[in-house]
C-alpha cells in the first residue's frame, strides 16, 4: 500500500468536476443554453428526468466548496469553464458575470493554496453553434479557438494550466453516433468528422493560447481504455484492435504522432473523407502540448461480434465487437475495476511521447451511497477503488513513467450526464434537497492519505 511520501513532494493531488455537472444557475448572469440544457429536456434522454438547472448549486456555493477541498488537503482542482457562461451564445462578447464567477473561483482556490486546472470544453457546446451544425462543421473548430483565446486572455493571470478538450471520443461518438449524449444525433460514421473537428479545435486552441500567454501550460484530456481480447483467436484479437483503435489510437496518434491510424479510418469507411481534408490539419492537431491528461475508469475485454446478424447499431463498427463481462468486480456503472489498466494506458500514451508529462485527470467510481442514521456516509468500496488506483499511480512512477498528478473524479456527487442525479461519484455526498455536503468515508481516506498519517 502506497503512502503519500512514495510520490514526489510536488506531485499534483486534486479532485475534478465539470461545469454543467455542478454549477446550476443555468439562466443567470447572461448564460445561454448549451447542448446539454437542451438535450436534458428531451423526454427519455436522462434516466431520472432531471436537468443540470440546479445540480450542486456550485455557482452560489463555490466558496464553501473550495473550503471543502482545502479540508481534504488537495493541492489542485480541475474544473471546467462553461463556454456559454463566459461567452453567451458562443459569441465574442465576454459576460461580466460569467467572468466574475470564474475569477472569483480561481482567486478563492489560489488563496487556499489550491492550483486551478481549467478545462475549456467539457461537452457543453453553446446551442447556437450546434444549430449551425455543431462539431460536424469545421467552423466550430475556429469558434472554439476564439473562445480559448478569450478565456486565456481573461483568466490567464490566475490560471496557468489549461486543458483544451475533455474526452473528445465522448463528444464525437456518444454525441453524434449513438446519440446517448448531447446533442443526441445519430450520424453514423460521420461522427468521425466530429472527432476531427474537435481535434482541429484543440490544435488551433493550443496555438491561440500560446500566442496569448506564452507562459501557459496546455494539454488535452483523453479517455483511454485498457483493451484486451477475450481469447487469442484472430477474430477476438481483431475486435480488440478495433476498440483500441476507435477509443485510444484515433485520438492519441493525431495529437502525439501527427497522423491518423489508417486501420481505424478504414474500419469507419472514412479514409476518403479524412484524406480530403487540408493536409495542414494533422500538423495543427499535433501542435506540441505540455502534458497529456488521461481519464481512466475501466478496461474492455472484447470478442468478435456477429456482423452478419444484421445488428443495427448507432455506434460505427459496434456490430463487429462484443464486450465480455469477465465476472470481475465492477462499480455501479457496470465498469470493471482493473487498476493495472491505468498503468497500461499510461504506458501506451508514453510510448508515443516519452518526454511528455502525464496526469490522471479523472479516476473514480459510482456506488449507491446511503446516509446512515447518524448522518455519516460510509463508502468502503469507493475508498478501496481509490486506494487501488493510487497504488497503480505509485507503480507507474516506480516504472519510470513521467506521471505528475492525480485528480479524483469527483469532488462531490453531481449530475452524471444521461444518468442524471442517479449515479454518485463524489468523495463528498450531496443531499440534492438541501444541498448539504457530507464528506464520505472515502473522502476521509483521501484526506488521511494526503496528510500522510497512514490510512
Ligand atoms: C467521464 C466524464 C466525467 C464524468 C465521469 C464519470 O467520462 O468526463 O464528466 O461523467 O466520466
């Protein structure tokens, strides 16, 4: 079992959240709707029928929430900026209230010695930009770079560390293929165009940020999955290749190696479209970054699907793959718990860019927490999940990987996208009726780990 002193003294220890999942106050201060405000109102889109209108009411309670973070002993906080709170309608005019909120948040963090890591895009495209075609349109990449430039101009005196995109795989394929996330489109393999425009937006944003604030540190966060075949059969191995390709390599390779994986473009039937894009795009996307953020939750075990069965699926290529339940322990999301997979994905990323610092920008687990009669929330499974993954980070360092930080998802329970309020990931329990926060026993474990007196 690792202890904090197994890690360098300057290791970044944080918790993470995202704007739409915690902020609430969706109609205040000039903020306009994002695709999630609209999608959450589509009947049946959200498991429990809730929206992020209030969520954790963080816009009004952020000072208390920053105090909570300080009490946990973290030295960093990863949050995201709501594009349409800072720039209503996705235009170029800064909302004074929106800016005041993010400046106040950053100042409160700095006053408590907590380093802010700001994500520019955690899935909440201004609805006007979706109405103009969203990420299927190239122009959205330019709009994103303009927004990035303004955000860094306005906040870069307080925030040094910037993440362009969070999990572009989700934005592209859950948003535009399966349609289980906003904007809920089912555009088949054209969802890959969204992936390209997201990555292009990332590359253009990196350039804009560097121009605006040369001292800024900028990276991107990818959600990577450790992937293995269920058997050594050629068909199962090919299923693993497909998923590793679509999930990991389609993003890692353009960003870190300056090219797309041909096999994945062929799987998607999109090689022609990609080859018709300006040749400069891949160079733009491969703009050097200062770090890579990795979100890791689980691993996939894959077997060949039955393409001939005529499975109609909104996810391109999914008829070729079945995900196997190995019977291993899993969280309430059904995600297998496999801490060593975190090392696998860090090693996979590291192989492309041996000098590049790595951060785990999200890792965490959902469980059905309950408040006991005495008001406490005991969540030993989450504490164990956390401990196992922190141990994996120690092992990654031991193997020489340039891991610089770990952010637990999440600081507090929040609005979990298509699951609404029905899935809790927090180290802190939130009573959504009263907005009362209660540190769970996993949060206490993290605090003990961080203050270094054993756990
Ligand atoms: C990630 C998201 C984050 C949260 C966790 C559980 O994919 O980035 O917002 O939903 O999963």
